[in-house]
C-alpha cells in the first residue's frame, strides 16, 4: 500500500498564517474536525499547528501563573 492510497488531499481552507489568532486556529480545527492545520506564508508551508500542541501550551502557560 502507498501513501497515495490513504492520504487526505490538502484544502486551502485548512491553512492559517503565522499571525493568526490561536483560538481562531483551534476553532477552525474543531469546525473542520482536523487535529492539525497547515501554517503558510506567501503560499509556502512553513509549519503545522495541532490541537495537542495548543492544549500543551495552554496547560504550561497556566501552570506558570502565580
């Protein structure tokens, strides 16, 4: 079996810019039922953001409040 048999074709609606609000990105993931979305800049993929990554960041940030 090849990756081409199981991959999900990319859709531009699953992209955000690096300047996008994190909560908006999370809302997009929930709305589109995606665990990750692509970060693009000038039509080039520069990274990914995941639900787990956001959750971990929020948890760490919350634990450092004093």
